[in-house]
C-alpha cells in the first residue's frame, strides 16, 4: 500500500507548507495590531496629560508643566503643549518598526470655572 491522501486532497506535509505560507501574513497582522495598541496608548496618554494640565490651570498652577509631568517618559520629549483656554497636548506616536514615520495625536481638556455641570 502506498501513501494515503487526506480528505482535502493534499499529501503528507501539506499543512506544514500552508503554515509557512501563512506566516508572513500573520506577522504583518500582529505588527498592525500592536501599532494600533500603541496609537491608542498615545492618545489615552495625551488625554490624561491634557486633563492634568487643565486641573493645574484651574487652580492657578503651571498647566504646561503639569501636563508634561503627566506624560510617560517616552512621549515627553516631542510633546507640544499649549495652555490658555484649556490645555491641548500633541504627542508623536512611537513606531513599532524602525524607520516608519507615525503621525501625531492630540487631546484637549477644559474645566468649567463656574463649578457647575
């Protein structure tokens, strides 16, 4: 008796060949998903920093310093922070792959000075 074929018509080792063929696509999907997570983290961090700056502005402290201090260390260097009527924080999204240029994300926050909601 010779080798038998499975029900899909492929020979022995077919699954290994298909697995190797799918690996590049799987790797690209993992990198894209990881980059999306990093974008979300950067946006969340910018929003958190903007809220910290707005709270500092409301009590008369240095809003830009408070917002910069609230950012994670890797986002502080290139952050652009503006205060005045609320606080706006813009950060550069870190790239997962070296040499890839990512856009910036920004968030803004203000507090009501009348204390009402």
